[in-house]
C-alpha cells in the first residue's frame, strides 16, 4: 500500500475538478506534481508541490492556487487538515486510520510489503565484468554489490531482470595472463630460470594453475614456441580465473544469469556484421578527426580512418572503429556486444562500471541509440573508488594478489553482510571509505549492526510477548490483524508508522532512479525509530512494547513491531543482507 501514490491520484482528481470549474486551464502538464513526506514531520503526514509547479503555466499566484487546491482536498474524509505553506506547498494531515491501514497492509503481506508493479519490459544489467586475470579486489566488490542490489531492487519493483557478466577474454591482458601462467608452469616443472618478469602478473594465485598444467601436460609445453602453447595455457588460465571469480561472487551472495564471452562474440563475426549494418545505414565513413582539446587520449590517431557517426546520436565527436593495423577498436567490440543484447530482447540496459570509464558513457549511449534505432536505452552507473582502512589507517596490499587486497580476504574478515550493506550505504558515485574495524563494531555508528539489531530486537519483543501471553504468537501477522491500532497515539509510534508508510515510495523511487542506497538510508531511519521507542519505554513503563497487564496495548504495539520488522526484512532482502532473529 503506497499512500503517496494514492494521494497523488487524489491530488490529480482535485486538479481535474479545478479545471472543470474553470479555476485552471485545460491541458496542464502534471508530470512534475508529486506527493512526498513534508520536510518537517511536525507539518503533517504528506505534502504536495502541485500549486507551486503549476502556477506559472496556469498564470496563477501559487498561494492562491494552493488555497483552491487545499479546499478541494479538505473534502476528502481521509484528510483532517490541508494547509498552504511557504511559496505554495500544501501540507496534509490524515486521519489516523490511513496509517493504521498501512500497518495492516504490512501484516497482510509481510514478505511482499513495499513491492511495486512498475511498467516496462526486461532490464539487462551488466555488472562486475572484471578482467579474468586474477582474483577480485575490493573495488570490483563495490560494483558487484551495487549491480546485484540494483537487480534485486528492480525485481522488487516488478521488473524482469537479466543479470549479465561480460568476460573480457579477447584483449592483450589475456595474453599476459597466459604468459604469467606459463612461467608458473615452468616453475612447477622445476625450471630454476623461470622468473615472473616485469609486465607479468606476479600474484601467487597462478601457482596452482601452473601446477595443474604440469600435472596434465608434463613437460610437453615447456619448449614449444609461444604460438603453440599459448592457446592451451590461455584457456586453462581463463577457466581457473573464472572459477575463482565465481567462487568470490558466490561468497558475497552474487549471481549472474548470463556469462557472455568477448572472444566468442568476435569469433562469431558479430563485429564485422555490426560494421556492415552501420555502413548500410550510412553511419560509417572514412575521415580524419581533429585533435581533442587538452591531453590527447591514447586511442587518438592523426590519420584517415573508419569512423562511426556517433555525433548524430548525442556524442561529442565521431569515433574510430578500426585501428591502424586493421583490427577492431575496443569501442567497435563494445558496440557489437550491446547490439547483441538488443537482438536478445533488451530494450533497457544498465552497465555498472568503474569510475575510470566516465569518458566512455556518452559514446556508448550514442551507440546503443544508433544500433537500436532509438528503441533501446542505456544507463551507465559509475562506482567510485573504495579506500580500504583499518582503524583509519590504509590497509596494506595482499601477499597473495601482489598488488591489491582481494575481495575474498575482506569477506573472510568481516563477512558478506557488512560488505554488502556498507558498499550500499553511500551513493555509488561517491568515494567510499571502508574501515574494517568500524564495520564490525556493535554500535549505532555501525549502520549494518544498527539495522540488523533492530530486526533482531523486533523478534526479541515478539518472544517476550509470547512469554507474557503464551496463548498468542505475536510473530503471526494474521493473529495481529484485529489489534486496536487506535491505541498507537504516542509520537514515537506515529513516527514508526510514518516510516513504514514511506517504504513503498522509497522503494519505487529508488528503482526509478537506479539508486539502491536510498533503501539503506531508509532502513537506518526505520531502525532508529524502533530503537528510540524502545529506549523511551525504559523510562516510561506505559510505553513498553509488552505490558503484562494490558493485552490491548501489547497487541497494538506488537502489530506495529511486526510491520516495522517486515519493512526491515524486505529492505535487507533487496540489499542482499540477512535479517537475523538474534545477534551474537
């Protein structure tokens, strides 16, 4: 039950009534009209900006229009007060029964509370897509968690989602991987002259790959020319790296529906087919690009070359599709990959990339628009860096990986819940300080503990209530449906009901904006309201959740506790974090 959507519809009905009466002209653009929580909860339960955003188009004074609209809204039996404030906002106070209905809705469907039915076809989300050249590091983990939570969020909002991983197994880095693995293979054979040289991957993670190659092939790959051993070693190393990456992802609760190989794409001739299709539409030409302003990018060449007319689709400049040696550019392969997504039915695509891909966004959005002839869209979410700390000090590199701290090491130290929640407790495009000491603290300053503890506290309250009233299971939502919610009159109880009521709106808005951090922020508020009321009850016995001599108030408060608990459980499920019944 989304009361904000319900009252947005009511505001639109009121605006239609004002149009019929001649107060407003026909054909106003209502797309910016919203109903939201007031900035100050003391001002009411809901607020709308309708008068403010429509006044100019309606050639009316915002306050005058606000008064006319408020008069219409006061006729609604669910509204006890409609007051115009500031430059034209209208604050609404509702009868208590509206918030009571929200609590009952949460009780009626604890698992599905907050879910939405957003319109739209399948969404393809590509995330992680780390180069298969070693174990995942903490930076990969942020994009992985973000992409997975975004997929969960869209599913909760009623969308069909395909979770995809693009395996970059066709570039020069794969050749470096094979050469590095071959050195480990020679070392496994006892070759004392085999040394991991400069430019190769130095991590110990390739030692088992070399050992398996030695066990399977003996010394048959040792003295052959590179052109003969490289395909065998490359494929073995890639398979081992992808197994390692899949294990790391599983350890943090992340899965994909599709693993898509770049090499398979290129071997299929898809890139050549792309160029032929673009040429047939007149979107490819031979030309020379002017030098870009500022520092020259690595892929710029001062020569006649094959160019894609990406400027026609919103890019800053046209882009090369072929290198000077006749091979395809990375951009050409990426276009072919997104074209393949489109041909597989994706009309809405989301790519989760590292912050260093910022310059790639406009060209890829232009490319998707071009190859789909405007039928598909691409949203690129950039994940900023993660600074790994321990008690405020930078964490040293991993001995195993050689150049970075592996994601698996962090999982083993602090657990998947702490990683997932904290990776989402900051907007994806902001740098994240991840302190290994802080995320395991049992304090209000540790958001993941604070939210999980609220869920465990709700379960504890339910257990206490069963002890006081053995004939009732206070975790049974259906058993609480008949509670007299009119007894919930304290400001703390009203705050909890309001926050529960806001959850469906937060979930839908987060899904529309592709911003799962909004869920994490809201859960912290919900948890804070529960903890605050618990503490209030320590000083005021009449406000305790469980009162052994007042069954009626206990039932009402336990109904509210279950609504809060189901909200926390729903939001934590979206984030991929467990909702514990007890804290150890």
